[in-house]
């Protein structure tokens, strides 16, 4: 169907002292695998999850 875009942000975007990065993936599974890698990295640094449920919406381009 289409590409998946993973947006990573860090710092304080409200005060313009943060930054962000967009990575394009050609399928959902590639993007999901990257999210898992990020989660492992954050866990090793002591971060804790606050949201665990993923919600997907159906898009009708019909």
C-alpha cells in the first residue's frame, strides 16, 4: 500500500531545544522491528514504558 514513517524526537521540542529524525520504511514489519530495537536500547539506558498498546487505524483510499 504505502510506506511507513517512523519519527524519533528527543530533547525539548516545545522550547526548540530538541531535534527529530524521520525514517521511511517500505513495510510495517521493517518499521516495527526498528521500534523493537529502539525499545531495547531505551530499556538498557533505564527508560521505562508508559504506553504499551499499539493502535492501528484503517485508511480507505478507495
